[in-house]
């Protein structure tokens, strides 16, 4: 969320920045609502002062005048509430602004390739997709998942279920033991305030799974990513400066409707309603956020390097970034059956955008300031499995296990 004072004083600058994010910011509508809101506030303050002065007088004739003023204040309050509601609708729909080094463009065609890593194998046989590999071994069962839940779900069996667990444990062990993230086991159900804090609500409500299980006034949702819960750990807090940075990691199921993805990636495990993901979140001082983004990216890349999966890193354009991000790197793994790189992780700096929505601050010598938040997938497990299965396949349909995973896979060489 943006500072309304900064927005008010730099309307044309923000209009340009939002246009880079594919948003046509209605300056006139905002200015009109903002000015009217401020006038009502000033009028209310004036009436409150007048009422206060009357209350000090012992003249009984002032009672009726005070009563009239109270009625006026009540009317103005109702008007202001309605105007503030309209203002909030505008403010809550505004995305974060991009940093100056982010490429400007409408979509992924303007993304910037940063680097490629790893060697793409030259297979001497016809490459199978992860669906073909899993179906042949009868360890990926889409028929069962359709029977149980419908499309965009999967049932993994035997060594493939073990592989999923192995990847999760390998990533958690690496991020915790080597990169010093604090492991968290969070709730999978959160209230609407938490979803607002990280930017899922109100703009992306149609992609969320809302559930009803109690009589609470607050709505409840299944988490679309552990970013939501990990980032909100510092919600409404005032952190001591020496307690920063804070780095969290969690492995959780994630739940998404994929409302805007009709017809996309309908086969396989690329795009599902439920999937496991290992998520990284950092809470830092604003001045350190770009260094922290580079650190997070290195942590994520190291996983692919140890698994020996070819990948590339892409800097997203202004039109391709997520709502809350100010700068995002996508990590894309090579998928042999598609002969292309596919996104399996994003690492983003959100600046103070989420912190303002959450009320997350830290103490400085000059008072309290908003923290900066960062998040990264380390990784979406289903997509990582796809890359591993396809890049390590053999002609007979078996799959070689990378050395770093063998201790998590009962020392199997292949499955």
C-alpha cells in the first residue's frame, strides 16, 4: 500500500509509474475524493472544537446548540465514511511501483535474461514427459485424482511420493542448516486481514479458496502460498533494529483456484489447485533489501545447482511482476519434453508495500519506520519434480536420483 501523502504530492509521477504496471490510474477521481475527504475532516475538527468550547460554558442555552453540532458531526461522519470507503477502494487496488532498474514493458516479452546455468543434456532417445514417465511406472495417477477431487490435482505413489518428500526435506535442510533460515510450521488457514497484508485481497479474491468453519466475523481462507503466513508473522509489530534481518522458511501445501488460467497447462503437474511449496521470507531494513534479494536468489539457485538441473534467471518487466513486488527474478528450469525453460521460482523484493498494509515497523534512532519484506519460492515442489524427472530420465523410463537426494531416498540410485 502507498503512503497517501506521497501519492497526493506526486500524482503525475505515480500515474506514470502505474502506467508502467499496466494500470490507468484515474488521477482526477483520486484527487476529487481526497480533497473532499480532507475538507470534511477539517469541518469536523472545527465543529468538535466549537462543541468543546460550548461544553465549558454554564449557559444552559448552549445545550441545544451543542446538540445541533453533534447532529452535524454525525452527518459528516457518515459522509466521510463513504468517501473513505471509495478512497480505500482506489488505494487498495494500486500495485507496488517498480524500481528504476526494472525493464519497462507490458508483459513477459520485455523480461531480461540475466544468466543461464547448467548443461542441457543431448538425449539419444525420444524424450518422455513427466506424465509419460509417471504413467508408465504407475506412480503418477491422474485418474485417481480426478475421481477424488477433479482436474488439476494429482496422486503420487510409491517412490514418486517418496521423491516429493525427499525434495522437501533436502530443501528445508539446506535453507535451515546452511543458509540459516528459521523453520516455521504455520497454519494453512488465515483470516482476511492476513490476506490483505500481503496483497491477495481484495484484488485477487477470485483466485482464493474461502472456507467457512466458525462464526467469526472475519472471513477465512486457505493459504495460496506460505508467503502469506510467514510475512504476517511481523504483522502489527515494532521490531528492535538489532533483531533484523529475520529469515523464515516453511514447507506447506498451497491452494489456488487458478481462475485466470483456463485452458493453460491442463496436463500434468505444472498448474494445480493444490501443491507443496518451500517458501522463503525475509524481513529487513529498507537499505538492505536489494542485497537480501541477491542473497535469496543465490540460496534458491544453489538448490538447482546441487540437483544439476539446467536453469536460467530472468528479471521480470514492470508488466509481468506480481502486484506487491518492486523487483522480481524468475528462476526457470529446463523441461526437455517442452524444449523450453519453465518458471519454478520467483524471488521478489516488496519494499515497504506489504509492511504498510500489515503495520510492520522497526525501531530506529529517528523513530519507527516500516520494514522491507522479501519472498521467494525455494521451490514449488511439483514443478521441481517435473524438471528432475525429465532431465534425469533413461531410455527405459527409469529416472536417476541426484547424489544429494540419495540419503533422502533410501539410497536408491534410480526409480
